[in-house]
């Protein structure tokens, strides 16, 4: 499935989750529910997936992405009133560190809010 089709499908699943559960629940509940929907849709995904962080080719730690889909899309789930710039920066940093090109910031706040983010390339990424 092409990435645009995949993101469109995931956004639809996020709306399904929100329509079923409603607003004002913990982020983890929406994340767990979205994982169920991804599984039912036959989409390979890993929850709280550790991704290594390197500095000068040395492992310095890792971060846990909320959901990594098919090793090509990071989903960052939120349950806040509105998406803030720092949420977008967080996802952009995750994409750059993981070298994954596409990301979805899904907010399950009062209504579903979606931001699609793309990895920016550092000069060392270009061959």
C-alpha cells in the first residue's frame, strides 16, 4: 500500500476510535484502541517501539515511539485540548532520529486533530 493510502486509512481508523470512545480519556487508551484497529485492518504495527538514538555513531539511548507502522510511519498519539508546536517538533525529531520519512500526529482531544509530518534531511543523509 502506498504511504498516502496508508495514512488516509490510519486517519479513518483514528476517527473510528474517537467516535466510539469519545473525548477526554487518557492518551494510552486511544493508543491501545488504535492498535486494535490497525490489527483488525491487517496493518503491521508495533506499540511503544524502542528506536535507538545515535550521536557521532555511538548509541546514546533510545526513545519509544507510540506506534511504528510497517517500519515506515511513526504515529505520535496525543489526548490534549489542541496540538501545540512542541508536539509537532517532537514528532519531527523522532522522524529525523529514526530516519523514517513519514509521521502522523493524532490528537484525540475534543475532536480528532491530525498533522502529517515529514522527515527533514541532514546533509549527511544525502548520498
